[in-house]
C-alpha cells in the first residue's frame, strides 16, 4: 500500500468516525436544543443560520481553488509555488472577511422591520452579528484547511473536528440547557469554530515548515488564475446553498415557522446521508488532481471508475436503510408527532442518493478544471427547484417542497452530468452506467424484502434498529460484493486488509 493510499484510508476512516460522532450527538442534541429553545426560537435559529450562511459564499470558491492549486503544485513538483498560492489566498480571504463585516450592518439594522416584538428583534440582531462575524473570521483560515487537504491530512482535520464536537456539546448542554438562550447557542458556535481554525493554522505550519504568508508573495497572475477557476466554484456554491435553503424559506413562507422545524428533521437526515458519503469519498479530489498534473490519464480513469462504483454502493446502502427504518427512527428520536417528516424525507433521500453517486464525477471535474459544466447544472437545479417547490407546496405541503427538490436532481445527476463527464474522460457512457450503478440491482429485492419484514416485525428502540440495520446491511453488502462489484475493485479493497484476512477475497470471486 502506498503512502498516499494509507493517508486516504486513514483520512476516510477518521472523517467517517467524525461524521458518525456528529450524527450521534446531533440526534440526541437536536431534541434537547428544540426542547430548550422551543419550536418558535429553533425555527428562527434555522432561518438565521441559513441566511447568515450565505455570507460564507463570499470566499468566491477560493477555498476549494486553493486546495486544488496547492495539490497541483505538489503533484507537479513545483513546491516553491505553495507559498505564492497560500499568500494570495490569505490576502483575498482577508478582504472578503472585511467585506462581510461591513455587509452585515444593513442586515442587522433591518431585522426590526420584520419582527414585531422589539425584544425578539434585538435578540436576533445579536445572533446575526455573532454568526456573521464567525463567517468573516473563517475565511482567512480557509487557506490553511486547503493546504492540509492538499497534503491528504484529512485525519488531522477530522481530529480537530472531533475536539470541537466535544467542546461544543458540553457547552450547549451546560449553558443552553440552563438559560435556553439562542444568543448563547450562537456564542458557543463562534468559540468552538475559532478554536478549530487556530488548530488548522498551527498544523499547516508544522506539516509545511517552509510555509510563508507574506503580502509581497501575492501576485496578480496567481490571483487571476485563482479567480478564473474559482468563479465556477463560486457559482456552484451559490446555487447549491440557495437550493438547500430554499425549502426552509418556502416552508416558512407558505406554511409556518413551526413547520420549518418538522421539515428540518427531513433535511437533517438527508444532510447526514450526504455528509456520510462525502466524508468517505471527497478525499479523492487532491488525488485526481495529482494524477491529472502528472498527465496519467489511464490511472486517473481507472481510479475514477473504481471510486464511482464504491460511492454508488455506499450511497444506495445508506439510503436504503434510511428509507426502510426512517419512520421508526423518527418516532423514537423525535416522537410520533413528527412523523409527517417521513415521506418528505423519503423523497429527499431519493434525490441525495443520486447526487451522492455523482460526487466522484464532481471531484474529477474540479481536478481537471472542467467544473464549469457542473456549475450550470447546479444553476438549473436551483431554478427548477424553486419553481417546482412554489407550485407544489400549496397542494402538497412539505411533500411538495421535497418533490420540488428531488425532481431536478433526477434529471441532472442521472443523465446530464454522466454524459458530460464521460465526454471529458473518454469513458463510454454505457460502461460508466454499468459499472457505477451495478449495485442498484441487488438493492431492489433486498430493501423491498426488508420493508415487508419490518411490517411484520415492528422495530422499537435503538437496539432493534441497529440490529435490523446490521442484518440488512450485511446481506446487501455480501450479495453486492459477490456478484456485482468489478474484480479490480474487490482486489483493491481486499489488498487494504491485513495479510491474514486477504484470503477472504476468494469468497467473493
């Protein structure tokens, strides 16, 4: 196993553990926070966080651009360019952070115009100010995150996130549990995020001792090159952020603030599913970039097909489990009164599964600097999402907003995006479909059978859910690995196992 492979595996494992920890804590913490704040204030928190989150887009896509530029410099052997790319990024990010602080002022001043109660308006002004400052300070540190990612040190990034999770959870339980204040929640978010960013800065200097951040290393050429690449990353980020937040605003506008809380449950489960797959497979972008920088197209295409097949398998596995056991889980987790979130969740999960299967193709397009097409796909999804959600929310409620989100994804991720990626790589479209979506074949009988079985044997309690999920997952995994994964993929995976476990490969060939 190569050194890079070890880093990728360790990074994927650590990112997965971090996400699992976040999911477990989030599942137990969300009811606690809703209970402490109430549906009314939690709905305002969701809206405020979504709105202020838009200011994070003012990095103009330079975070991912910095990661790509540094990875390209390292892959092509031009390590002397790292300081130039990093210095340019920090200068630009700092300017964007100052702009956010200035742009926050009118938003904070306008809050009382939309809130009748002066006390509530003043509270929301504090929340907007704290969350906005948090976003502004995060931008300059984005460059150091990019350097660590380019060096494939996702394990260290994950370790910092685990420390932040522990700190934030303890503070929320201790402080928010006693004062039930949305302002305290905002301050805790600010403090824990700042601690992680300082950790990233120190690790970047430790792993790259020759790193120098100096304004004189800022160059117009590097800035222009970064901006030319990042403009499409920015367009994609804007479209995806608006698309993910559109449902929240449409539900709040067309139904009520309390309905936002119910819809947020469906969104949270969908988001966790997306994050789980991303935590495993988003580490490949720097690797794709280095293969592209070294002009090794054969290896690039081979790794892309392998990762795409594995990504689809995990996406379908996790999505299928969520659909089969989602209603029981919501009832146990949040209570039966929140079961109206189940069917919107099922529709959203169908969309996120398809979107997840295309994560490797997004990484590939970013790596080879052909990401403009994905940007326009994201814009189409946004426009179609908003139009369909506004049309369907009144007759169908939460389910209509979920359908408005998912229908455009089916069109773009199942047809448009694969065609463009294959045209850029030279891979035959039929070969791509056959390889990537082969794991969908056993999913049909396995998950339909599981749904019927849970109808006869209802699940109650987290232990029953975990046991049923393990049985279904093992059955689906065994069938898929035995008959539906490519031999090259199976050989690569089993090569990662300890030597004494590698004979297991013969069971699946």
